[in-house]
C-alpha cells in the first residue's frame, strides 16, 4: 500500500506551489494563512467587545506590546519584539494610539519612549477579560497540554526564523 498522500487531497493555498518535493511546506503555509486571518479577525472582534471598534490588528498588537510588563518602549523595541521590518507601519499605529489617548510618549534625548495611558491599560484589561471568557475557556477544552502548546509556539518561532532567513536570501537574488 502506498503511504504517499493523494495529491488531489493536499490542503494548500496554491496548487502550483505544492508540486514535487517539499509540498508539505505549502500545506503549512496554508495553515499559517488561515491562522493569521482568523487571529486578525479575533483580535479586532475581541477589542470591539472590549469597547474599541477603531483599531486594526497591528494597532492592537502595538497597544498590547506597549502595555507589556509596564515598561516604556521605543519604536525599535516594539518592531523588534513583533518582528516587524516596516517601522513606518508601527510608527503610524503609535501616532494613532497617541491621538486616541491610549498611549503617552516622552522624549529622552534623541529617543521617544511610549507607554500605555490609564485608558490604554483599562482597554487592555477589558480585552483580557473578553479573551478569558471567549477564548481561554474553549482552548482549555482542547485535548492539548500546556507543554504541547508551548512546543507549537516554539516551532512557530523557529519557523519564523527560517522564513526570515529565506527572505534575506531572496532579497540578495
């Protein structure tokens, strides 16, 4: 019996990328595409339920990252932690969050540091409460241990490094 999967049953986003050796990478990429879009939809709907309907997924991530550990952050810190190369998109998000009163900033020498305002902290707390009610309860019912979830997270971080390396290689062509 042939153990190779039926090519017609491969779950991929682009058939032309799934021909030949390594087709499984295309299947992973399709899973990442679907997960990315679901995660983006989730963040905006969770934030909407928390009380703010005007934020994009990137702005939500920037707000949460700025709130992380209650430490002031620079633009470069936020971009580095979120693995975002296009600093102008994060800068735009920071300006919008400042204008909305969710962040404050302070210039120290040549650097600008950002932190969440009281309103920003309250919104992050409300988001956390919605997340606990709507997502964590369902996730806890999955037949997956915390260790298995941490392993998936580690594998995703490792894969992001591989994609970063491949993007540098492609840029040099």
